[in-house]
C-alpha cells in the first residue's frame, strides 16, 4: 500500500464519520438495516422467515451509511405494509409479499423502509484497487454508482447528503 493510498483510506474514513455526524445532527431520514433470518424447523415444522434488526442508516445511492461511519452495499429494500394473502401472482410479487411479511414478523413499524440483503463494506486495505462501489485508486477514494463514471467520495457524500438533509418538496 502506497503512502498516498493509505492517506486516501484515512480521509475516506474521516469523510464517512463526518457525513454520519452531519446527517444525524440534521435529523435526516434514516432507514432500518436488517438481515433475513430463516429459522430452523422445530419438531420438523418449518417456521416462517423474519427480518432481524441490525441497525439504522442513511441511503446514499449505492451505499448505506450507519451512525458510526460504517458502510454497507445496498441490497433490497422493503416498505413495511400488510403483506396480504398469496394470490399466485408473478414470483416477484409473491417475493415482495414474503419480504413484507418477514419485516412485520421482525417487529418493524408499518410504513418503515427496511434494507435487507445488504453487505458490509470493510473500510480497510481491500478498498485499494477493489471493484466495489467504494474504491481507492491512485491516492483517491471514489464511488461508482451504476454505470456512471466514478465520483470523488467527498463530493458524492456532500451531494447525496444534501438531498437527505434538504429533500425536494413532495419527496
């Protein structure tokens, strides 16, 4: 690891902690972070999956930022609502219904957004030359979201953080 990459890693950690502190101070809207838990059968009887709460964070495009400055790769998000009954619709509609039911069983509030299927992003040397959404190359931390060109981390956090702190009217 070069000195420039090591410095970029430290700047990235500091930028993430600073962004989390600014979002918290501004009261920006948080979302739940969860994992889907498939319980073991009891006496051979299958039990329904549920979502287990693992924290809260802010959605910043391709990233989820928690209050400690930790980072997660986005996965799926579910808006908690009554799941309804199976109606033998498309498999994707039934999967969304199952996720809503699992979120309710996990104790999440109606209307809450729950992010699941998320993957922690270690803020360590693995970011150097990595291929995830956050990477460090040539002494700079950048974020790639979709097919767009990489954006410097600080600018990415400032732009998306500003949208969370000052959402457009009606959002």
